[in-house]
C-alpha cells in the first residue's frame, strides 16, 4: 500500500521548506531568507497527529526560460505535482498575493489536482490582510499558518485528512463461488427458478405450498463464474408459523440471508408485493446484502404496466432508505426473460464490492451539503468535516462530524441516497457510520 503524497508548492521564500521541516519533524531542508535556496526536491515521511503521509519539498516556482536553472527547477516542481495526490500551495500572508502567486494559482487550477491553500506567516496583525486577500485566488478558503511557530496544524490536518485514502488495489472479493440466496413467500416459484437457472430438475417443485423445508445449496457455473445457489423455505408471517418444523425452516432461511452475498426476493406477479415481502427485503438490506427483486409468473399478469408500477412504488415507500433496487420480471416455468437475472446479479455484485476514493467521497459530500445543508442544533449549524470509505461489501462510509448523535436519521438517509446516485450504485446498501474526529494530538497512531 502506498502512502498519500503531498507536494508543497509556491513561489520562492514563502516558507515551504520551514513547513516541510515542521511536518517531517526534523530539519531536513535548508531554510534561509534568501529566495531560491531549495533547488532539488526532497521527500520524507511526515505526520500530523495520526495522519501519516509523504511530504515533498519543491523548489520555488518562478517564471523563467525552460533552459535556465530556474526553468529547470520549475520543470522538476511540475513533475512532482504530477505524481502528488494533493498540493499545498503556500503563499506569504505578510507580503500579500503577488502576480506570480496568481499565475501559479492558475497553473494549479488547470492541473486538476486537489489544492489546499496555505497562507503562511499569518501570525500577528501583519498577516491578517494577506489571509483575506488569498481568497481571491479561487482555491478555496486559505488556512492561516505559521510554519515557524507550529500554528495552524489542526486546520491543516482537517484539510489533508480527506485525501488520506487507502491507495492500495480495490478490494478483491474473497475466493470461492458467489453466494446467491433465493428467498420469498411459499409457492412463488423459487425452486422452479433454481431448476430453470441450472438447466435440470434439481429441486422438487409442485403446486403445494411449503415443499422446500431446508435451505438447499446448489453449486453451479454461469459463464465460467462459480455460483452457489441456495433455495430457501418460504417465509410466512410469524403468526402463521405454528409447526415446529416450519419454525426451523424459517430460522434456516434467515441464516441463509445472513450468509449470502446476493439475495433474490421472488414475488408472485399475480399477488404483487405485500408486507411480508417487505420484511424479507428489509432484512436483506439490514444485513448489507445485495437485493434483487424477481417478479415471477409475469406471463399470467394482464395489466403489466400497472402491476410493475405498483411494485416499484411499494418498494420506494417501503425501502425509502435504499432507492433503486432492480426489478426483473420473468416466468420461471416457461423460461421467458430468466436470462435477464444473472447479468443483473453480477452488475450489482460488482457495485457492492466497489471502493470510492476519499477525494471523490468528499467532493460528493461538499456538493450534498451545498445543496441541502445539515440542520442547526441550538442555533448552530452542524459541521460535517469529512468522509472516507472504510470498507466495501457493503460500501461503508465513515462520516466525521462535530455532533454525531445530533445528525437526524433522515439527513443520513439523504446522504446515503445521494451517494448511490453520485456513484452509480442503485439499490446497493450503503452504511454511514457517524464519527467524532479525534484531536490529532491525542493519538499516538
């Protein structure tokens, strides 16, 4: 796993090397008031509290011919920028914003790299006007700092932390077959669907409800992809579960959902989506599993447009915390449109395994807050500091906020639905864990 790389960039004599030394915790870069002391870039492990990264000190950016010493120094700096994950653009708050600062601010903006604007030497009254002036660069809110005195590091931590993503490879699904549970109420055609998928009469079927008693695993291969299908006993309402044998079957079904990766909820198209179906669907969602709804016996439905709209509307209201669950209509008995199911399963499974970079997650968060700010608590607006994806299967986001317990559930739901929409994850369960930021100086991590 490679570390976050942070390039310190700016015109000469803004205090870049002083900031570099402060972050790496030792005097590695030569510091002097003479402009242009740093000619070659150097890198070293750096940290602010628990946040660890690679810091790169660069030569001061100057306008010069490409063949001159200054021009070659600038080329080196641009090469560093290309490999960095985020740039700290350092300006001198005492001097104020110069034409050269504006010129290189434009260059950084065109690079497309994330930029954190640092107004250094901001201690005392002399730096106040320079900090205010730095807003005009169009690179966001400047962070007032004194690298020499170590002031402003907490704000710098908050600005860099969102980019401290896990930069390893995307999370690989574990080995072995994809685990697919077929669930639903009795007599909706679950076993018929399994038999149709595998191309043989592997499971006993018939018009009588409740033929399947056990959760039966069936190993199968679809287009070279190993699949473990599990046909489960039909789940009825708790009040109707009277016989001991059926109670055991329902327990087995619940366990199958928990152990599955993808849950296919089969409905009877002639009956539609009822309360018990929603309970099963909600259980799959709460377990963080991929959910796909199959509407079976579709060939027997007369007004299909009305029936499909009713099912989709019921899903929308019954699973408001998770929009976009795929609905596949078919007839398992005749085989019509059964071929639509597995491509949908694989597409949703890939989304379920996806990781989104921290930078992209925070860009989404900023847009979501701008569109719909979090509510105020006791007259003060809740501050959402940053977010990062901490795991996949299902995608799980850690959201750092000043008052985790005060953020309403409907706002968390708004963020979850927005996340799904922003990153093309319709119907994928997204978990948002609310966290309070630790003081970066309280941790040894």
